[in-house]
């Protein structure tokens, strides 16, 4: 017998069943015993493996919305780059610099340099029909957006747009009565920060919910205006982050320009083109308006400066000479003081007779870099109602105009300016309603090859004193016309 071999198990009769499998304990493979588990067979630990039909439908709709939103933003970017943007395109393009869902492969090298108006400036000058269309477009973006920052941006713009539409709507006697205090309310709310407005909102709500005898109409109007100013403050916060992001992108492409813009606290701005509402401007007149005002869409678009150079001009007739650019860059490099703001609110030049030299020389608009001086006026009223912790609204205290004319044909004649008062108003007269100030046009006149340029300014008496702190200056030297002046301060005697 072979060593180690044992006979197979036998049945009770002692005989092996020849049909049974031959068992070899040396080579038998046994299975692991099944673990004891009360879980029924077929249950999986991955509940996401089986998605219900409702969840599939929701996911499909979400993906479709995301695709539609992405395509809408792409179309807006293309229209802005090609210079045929609508108001909604400017708003969407501004947001792209802080959009977390932005595809970097859709970026263009010159995006940070494109002159795009500030979000609130886009709404200025639009009529009721244009505001309604813009409101619908913004609501569509809000419905598709999922990011919290993006939604806050569109909500703030919708609130400001609704306020502008309400102001354009005809008002009855009650509305006019409320409107009479609107300017006072705006003066109270405009200097406050977002946090201060939130605290004030709680106080107003508490006052309205109390049983105190109060002027309900006034406090409700104050609450409504406060929510609008909250939206403006929120929009300013978002726009500051947009500016910071644009400057960071600009540092990579044009560090020198980025430093200048960062010092100025602003970015390249553009005129909002609303071709639907604007007639074509006649030859020989300025075609550029203040940001937000309608601008004619004519064949001049074909000669639009290419991206990257457009930041130096708002119209195709502006002066692009190297001498002008050098003068402009030097003035920009000086920056602005704490009490100054950049002033580029160009107005329409009153139509006149076409100059004789227009046939010989190509008319061009002069470049300029202007500043407006803002400050507080501590008169008796403001001293009574305000203090240094809660200062009064800032008012315009003066202007600094710097007009560049390096290529004048006749250099013996210095450029001049004149004041234009409309509607027959004379110097010293006031047609403005209570709480507001009269305005006038200041028109700068040079000669060939420069067109006239006008700006709308506050119409108050100028201080011509030679005192250094007053800073009156009117000179033309090295191709620069400088007109710096401040308004006279009014002192009340007891």
C-alpha cells in the first residue's frame, strides 16, 4: 500500500459508491464560509448607482441651463470685443473677471484693456423701453446663475434698474409730494457705507412696526430709497473686485499702464452705444456723449481703433498723435489727490456752421484729462445737522481742465473757452429747483485741426484770487491748455 494513502470513506455497508466523486484530501480546495449577515441579497452600498427619473430630469435641466448661460456669456464677450455691444453685454462682460465658472480658454489677450463702462453707468441715459428690455435680460441671467457673487451682482442691478424705471414713470399728486423730499433723502443716504445702511434699515423697520405717531409715507419712502442705495453700495463692492482683477491681468500685459490705472483708481471707460435710440450725428459735430448716453452707430464703426488702442479714445476722430499721447501719459502719471475725481463727462457741442478749414484738414477731437474737486461745505445748516463722524454730502468745489493741442496749425493763437447758459438764463440767475444747482456748458475752442469740445459743469461764481490754496490757473504752454479754478465760498454773517 502506498504510504500516506487512506481508503476512501465507505457507506454503512462498507462498499464505496463508484458513482461518487473521488475525494483526495491532499488536493481539495474548500470555499470560505459565507459571513453571517442580515442584509438581504441584492442591496448595494452605493445609493447613487440607481438615479430616479426625477433626479435625471433635474440634472438634465441644470446642464442645459449651464450651457445656455455659457453661450450667452460667449456671445456678449464677442460683441464687446467687436465694438457692437448692447447694454446687457457690457454688464455680462464686466462680471467675467471675477466669474469662477469662466473658461480661461475663452479669454482674449486684450480683454483687460478694453474700455468698458462701469455697471451703474450703463443704466444712465436709457429710456423706459430700453430699461424694460435690459430688465428682462438681467432677469434671464439671474435665473441661470448659480454662484452667490454673480447672483448678488444681478440682484443689485435689477434693484437699481427698477428704481430708474419708477423715476421715469409719470407720478400723481401723491408721487410728486414724495418726490419733493427724495433729494433730501439721497443726501442722507449717499455717503453711508453698506454696513451703515444695513443698521439704518433695521432702525427704520423697527420704527414702522412701532405704534408711534409718525409720517408713514416719509419713512416708507426712506426705506425704499435705502434699499436702492444698499444695492448701489453692493454693486460698488463688486465693481471694486472687478477692477482689482482687471488690473492684475493688465499687470501681465502692460505693467506701466496697470500702475497708472491703479494709482488713478479707475480703468479704461467707454461710451455706452445704444444705437436704437440715437440719431446719426451730422458731420462736423461731436459724436461722443457722456457714459450711458446714446451714441450714433454709423459707418464710423468701420474705422474703430483696434483693441488695445481704443483705451486712448472714445471716438474715431480723436487725436492719436505721439505728441498727444506723451502729454496725456505725463498728466495721467500725476494721479489724483484725495479730494479729486476724474471728470470725463463730455457733453454734446451745440450744432453750428461747419468750419471752412474742415475741407483742408481732417477734424479731430483733442485729448483731455480733467479732474473735479469735491469737498464738504460746513455752512450753518451743515454744522447744525452733521458732524465729522456723519459728514454732509460732498459737493463740487472746482475743476481742473487739461486739454491737449500739440498739433495746432496756427500756434500763435491760444485756445480759448466760453460759458454757455441754456434756456435764456443769465449769469447769477437760477432756474434749478430747491436743493439742486444750476449747470452750464463750458466749451473749449482751438482751431484747425481740432474740433470744439464741451463739458457740463456746476454754474457757480469762480474764485479768481491769486492765493496759492485757491489755485486759479489759465494758461497755454507746450501744447497744453490748463484751466484750474475753484468756486467762491459763501460765508453767512450773523
